[in-house]
């Protein structure tokens, strides 16, 4: 009985991390620089990606040379929610966004 329950739970976690389901369930990840002059929202399933965020932030720093001095770190403004098992695939295989330092968005 315990084995069947464990297999059922693992099946739900694996299936919920498939691209079809993450398209509908993925959180909108948001990013900002230290002073909030650059913001970006990675919308789940809408074609906006973390790689696009990095490219745009690099372009932003090129267009604003004064921002490239001092604290030019990119911050995540979303909290990590480990209980959202349908995002575990992103946390494991695309963990770059989760390694960014956290900054409160002030909402």
C-alpha cells in the first residue's frame, strides 16, 4: 500500500513538471536591478525567458553607463516556493534564476 502511494505521488510530481502543465502553472518570475530602474517579468508560456532578461539587462547597462558602475547586480524579486512541486523541474534544470540574490520588490 505504501509503495502504491509513493508511486502515485512521484507520478503526480513528474507529470506536473512536463512542459504542457508548466505552461499553465508556471509563476511569472520578476527581476530588477538595485535601484529599480530596470525591471523584467518572465511570463510563463508567453515566450519571455530568463535568457531574454539577461540580454535585455546587458543592453540596459550598455545604454546607461552610469548604471554599470557600483551595484549592477541583477536581482530576483520573486520568492522561492519549494512547496510548488510543479516548478521543481525549473528549480533543478534551469536554476540560474533561483541563484540570483533576492531583493524585495516593495509591493
